C-alpha cells in the first residue's frame, strides 16, 4: 500500500492499494499527477494520482530496490537487488 500525504496540511490525500511490498517510489518531475513504484514482485508501476490506479507497468527480472525519473522525464533509472541498474526510456514505460 502507498499512502500519499499532504505534508503542508498534515493530512491524508489518497491510498493506493498495492499487491506486494513497495520498495521505492519516485514522483514524475514534470507531471504532478503521476508517480512510479518499484516492488518486490519485480514490477515497475506508473500510477495516476487522480484516478488512484495503475496506468502502465513493466515486469522486470529482479527485485526492484531503487528507482527515479531523470530530471528531464525521458528516462527511469531502476536499481535491482543483484546490484544491476537498468535505464528505461519513459516512452517504453509510459507515454504522456
């Protein structure tokens, strides 16, 4: 489960149901409505905050331990349990 908080107002915004343990999260640098999660089920998920649902996903071959969008939003860098890093083009994961 991912719980989104409004830090300034100190209140819950939304709850995003997740099927497994979420290991990392990154907000999209240009589009406030989207964030990505990495998970121990080896999936990258792109979430729509307004719709409270997954809008795209990618199955990977290893446990995801870290991920972040590049500042220009063109890439998603993903770190894996076995020590490797893979760079995904965002048009392969999600197209805005």
